[in-house]
């Protein structure tokens, strides 16, 4: 496509995204040239990036990252800028248009978490409240369970612990790491 200033760069294509994994594609990435090397080098310098894989055959770049440390929309912007490509059409809206039910559930949970965080005066979020709710349900089941309508109290207590540690893994690892 050409315009008054010459040919327009192609848009970056968001191929796939779920938290922790993002794949983009562009014909500019089908060769190992300056654009693809610039993108890979730039991504490898960012905090929260785990791995970057460039596949010339498919013209794609796969980025594995730590959710919460890196925002996918910011990644898309930086990749497009480094490769001098146009951004995908409203990446969040495009993701919703072809999103699987899992992505829709993740987005809805993220929005609910932000609302809960704001409602609690930025003191708690679902990472704390969900395990606390399971622990409270375990206490209730322990004290009141007469039928088999609820899971056993010990299962609920284990799930509470397991969910809490899974959602707070970074903080737990940082606290238990040896101090320099």
C-alpha cells in the first residue's frame, strides 16, 4: 500500500497470546536482517522477558515473559517500533474478536481483579481474597458439614494453601532467596 510518503509499513500481526506467551508475525521477520535482529536484541534487554525465539521460516517471533512484569500491549508497541512496522489494529480489541473462551475468562478475571483492588482501597486483590475465601469455607465445612454438599474441609484448606502459594510464587521465592 502506498501513500503520499511512499509505501506504508505492513502491520504487525498478533498471532497468539496468553499470559506469559506472545507470538507475532510479519513478512519482515522472514529474513534474519536488521529488523528481526533489532527486535530480538531489544526484547532480550527487557526485564521480565524469559526467552525470545525468531523463526525465519514462518516470519514469527515468540516471546515468553513473566506476566505482571511485562504488559503484552507494551510488548507489541515496542516490537512494532523496533521493526518499524504498524501496530495491529487495536491489539486488545483484536484479541477479543478472535479470542478463545479462555482468553475471555482471563480478561474478565483481570478486570474483576482490578475492580476488587480498587474497592479495597488498593489493600487486597483476588490473589489474597480467593485463598482467604477457600480457607473460610474450609473452616465452615469443618464446623458445620453434615452432608456431602461441600468438599471436605481438609481439601478446601489444601486448595487455599496451594492457590495462595501459586499466586504469590515470585514473592515467596524473593523472600526465601539468600541475601547478598
